[in-house]
């Protein structure tokens, strides 16, 4: 009996060491990609792969539309509209809007529903970068780690740039540039404030709503975003550029 217990204990220790090694390896790989993505365009993320597999054998196979553009080429309007719609405190917080999280939890408990919403652009970027929308406490914990990592290693400008290039904006459409070309037949840099606001209004459920054929709800949200988006600006890096004018 004693030998059996020792053998089981040894096996458990070996399992713990193995799982620890797997965890450390996963941590190192994720940190490597986070550092690489600080300067290198993100080629692919898990969500498009998941969507392609879901519809690979469907009657209407999905075609992936994805164009990477620098934040300068995306233009100011889509940046301001996205921040206004999704995370007005983006340039002030460090990855988490605790006030919004508290309000979301409070409202959810008052209504007897599960807490939802309150994710910042940093959190959404972390999720889109490595995970699918499937919810679990494990994924949420990992998302917190990635959010802290990108807030530490990236600039706000880079976080927003990656966010706007990998976000789902329709069936098979990823990134602001591909969405602008699809919905308005123009590059993102040429979007008007109203067009950018219409795209940002669809973010919560881009597979249900469309920017070029907005529902009454989306049109109302579009007008609110367009009205307030310039209160977010100017963008921080625009201010820096303005201060570097030659004498």
C-alpha cells in the first residue's frame, strides 16, 4: 500500500511539473508574439479561422476580406468614432475602466442578469489577438494577462492600430480598411464622420447590423457617436506632431 501511494505521489508530481512546463512555454510564446506584434502587422487571428471552419461546408462559403493599414492611413474619423463608441476613456486608463466595470455589474445585478459589456479597447484587442468570443473564466483570466502585457509593452496608438485592423466588421470582413471598401467603396482614410460613426455603431454585433443599411437603432447610435466623437480628439499623436513644427 505504501509503495502504491508513493508511486501515485510521484506520478502527480511529474504531472505538476509537466503542466508547469506547458504553462511557462505558453507564457513565453504569447509574450514573444506580443513583442513581435508591437511592430509587425498581425497576419491572422483565431476568430477568422474559427469562422472559416464554421462555414467551410455551408451553402454560402465565406470569403475573407482583410486589409492591414497603418493608423495614419486609416484616418482620423474611424479612430475617433471607434473610441467614442467603444471606450471614451481609452487614452486615460491603463487597460481597464474600473468605473464602467462597476456600473455594468451593478446594473446587471439590479436587473438580475449576467454582467456584460464594459470591455475596453485594450481588452477587446487582447481578446481578438489570441482568443475567440467563447466565454469562460479561464479565457477572461488570460485576457487580463494579455491586456496588461500590451498596455505595458505597446503604445496606445499601437493598441488602437491593431484593434482597427483585426476587429470583425461583418461576415468575413476584418479591419476598418476592408470594411470601408466593402460598405462605402472607399478607403478608411476617406470616410466621412457620419460613415465612420455608422461603422463604429455596428461593432457590438457586426454580423447582424450593416453600416451602409443601418436600422433605426444603428442610425440613432450613429448620430450620437458623430455628435460626440470630436470631443475625444485631437488624437494624442496628432498633438505631438503639431509640436514638432520646424522653427
